């Protein structure tokens, strides 16, 4: 093919192809700099983008799981506060029962101690009723409680696995402490003031067991939340290494391509002028 042709300008075609390639690379560099991503959509690198989207979904799911764990953490903390106050009141109640167990405690003095015990029991009932959080309660199954009673199965990770938290029946507990007048009458020792086959220490132990259970649940939720946060950081680091742009490199590339674009434009302009030189042959 002749290089001196007005029909086909090989030089211009080569210059144009080179300029188009430079413009395409320049657009890619500008996109990376403006978005901060080497892979910002499927057109950049479909496989990498698909992996990044899956990992981003995991991050979102873990974030949601931590929100749910945070919510149940509030419920557990409220429950522990209520049971701790109940435990403190049980200590006061035990002091009163010891005094009532003394056969020398009679008459008006005995009546006053019984009233004092009933006052402590009323406080215990109130603490259990008020141990609700966001409309839920793990111990408040007494009439007047401010949360719906029931166990919890909270989502703990991105695949929907759950962690279960059981209930403690505040209603049965209060009922077991609500002694009759006969049980308060003329007892010679502390245990006689309690329902058959049970002792007051059993009640203390039951609350202690519940506190241990909910304390362990609180620690579990804290540890799971921390683990999820660490996993989120690791996943985000993985996404970053996969799709983030090296801005320093992209900036250097952009400057280089801008120079190449200018040179390419000039080369195309010169190549387009080549056929004009053939006119001098006909003068």
C-alpha cells in the first residue's frame, strides 16, 4: 500500500489508534482517582467486583448482627441490675427472718418485723416488674411488668446463627417468698418460715445462679461483638486490597497519560497534514 495516498492515510490511522488507546487509559485513571477504586464496578474487573460485593454483604450482615447484639446487651444489663437489687433485698429479708425466727420476738415487735419483711418483698416484686428493656423482659412475668416475658434467640453472626438466653421466673420466685400468716407464727428457727422442703438459702442460691447465667451471657455478647468488629476490619482490609486504587500510582499515571494525549493529538494533526504535501507535486 502506498504511503503517498490521499485515499488512505496510514500515519493518521496509527496516530488515531494510539490516541484512542491513550484516551481510554486516561479515562480509567481519572475514574480510579475520582472514585478511589481500582475496581469501582463490574466493567473494571468483573471477578474482583463480584468478590468485593459478596464481602461487602458479609460486612453489612455482621454490622446488623452487632446492632442486634447491642440491643440484647441492654436487656441483659437491665436484667442483671434488677437481679442484683433483688439479691440485696434478699439479704435484708434474711436479716428480718432471723429476727422472726427468735421465739422471743413476740407481740407488736413481731408484727413490725412481718410488715418490714412484706415491704422488702414488695421491693423485690417491683425490681422484677421493672426489669424490662425495649418492651422485653427475661424475669418480669408478674402482672404489671413493663416488658413482654420470654427468652431471647439473638442473631450473632453474618450467617444467621443464634445465641439463646433463657428466662428466670420472677413470678414463681416472688410467690415462693410470700409467706402466710401461719408460716410467720411462732417459729423457733429460720427455716420454719419457708415453704416445705425449701430454705431461704435456696432462694439466695437461685438468684445467684441467675446472676451467674446472665453475667456469662453478657460476657458472651461482649466477646461476640468484639469478634465481629475484628472480622469486619479484616474483611474491609481484604476489600481494600482487592479493589482500592493506589492513588499515588494513579496520579503519576494520569500525568504521564496527559502528556501522551497531548503528543498523540499533535502526531495526529501532523499525520492529517501529510496528504496536503502531495498537492505541491501538482503545482
